[in-house]
C-alpha cells in the first residue's frame, strides 16, 4: 500500500508564489486555542523544509522524528516560530538540540517522535500529554501548517502557509490503516478532510473528560488505493515514559 510518510513540506524554489493555508478541507484555527502550536523550519542541502510541533514544556517542542532525519541526514539548523502568520505576536527561537526516539525506524514508521530543545524558554502555554489513547469512534482534532491541496493529488502545489488550520477526524481500528505495524501508532479517518505535507509532527488532540490533551503526533497518510482519507499518528500514550523522561517531566 503506497503511503506518504514524509509529510515534510520542502521549499526548493524561490518563494514567489501566493501563500497557501493548511490542512486539506480544514478551517482556520482559533489562535487563542493554539498558542502552544509552532511551525518548525528545517535547513537541508536540498532546501528549507517545514513541519508542525507542540510546546510541552517551557523549552521543549514535540514533533515527528522524520522531520529531523531527511534521507538519513540531519538538518543544519532548526527554528520554531510561535504565532506564525500573526504580525504583532510572531517570533522565532532557535533549537539547541533535537532528539529522536532511540528506536525510530522510518521503514516501519515506528517511534516517529522527536523532541526539540529550544535555545531559550518561552512563556507560552503548553499542551498536556494524554496518558490513555482516544477510544475507537472518538473525534480527534488535528492541526498544522501544511498544504491545503488534496494529498491524493501529487501535482498539487504546496506554498508556504501563513496560518494554522485544523480539522476533525475519527479514531478507527488499526487494521483500517494497512501500514500500521505496531501499537506505537493509531489510525484516523475522514471521508473528506486530511492532514498533508507540512503537517508532520503536528498535534492530534482528544478531549478527555472535557480537557484537551495531546494524544498523537501526525506521521503519515495512506495513499490510493486506500480509501480517503486515512491518517497515521504516533501514539503519545504509548511513548509517554520516554517523552516524560527525556523532557524532564514528572
């Protein structure tokens, strides 16, 4: 089954096109609800790539491991931008170090989570980590700074987004996503909306007893002949011990 596992948006040409927004068939996110969401910029020899991330401590962002490992190489520089696209409040901070999960395996899309340690702490709110997975049939929210075009159309352009977009998906059985190889991931579905390139590392949020928690990190999309639209996400509850220990969370 073909799969779009590298959801990094690469900008390899001059940035002269009109900017795109984010998430296919999504809606503009309320900036007050996502002050902890960041756009991640990655400098590679091929060009500048972008992903999405979430602030989990005052100096730690969680994103996807494949964002910081492109064709087996690490980026020469990583920056994160808060309030991206909001002229009065936007600001960028460099990343001092990036740490992928030790058992990250791109072939299996296994343990596709990484932590980015900022050069300085910020005063933005953080998103709480979920300790239990979203139940089957639960509605989850995904958000990102990725392309707004149809991910099933490889020829669709992907210009630099300027605002965070969100959409809602349903948690479905793992068997619905043929490329899930273990409990480190879960599957979500929608007949008409999806994440796309540039949304990698972005939040998957579940309302647990009325409290919004980070239950997943966007990893990949199942491509045709899979039915539209199946998204794969790294499970935060499954990886919680490593995340907490590495980020210094109790």
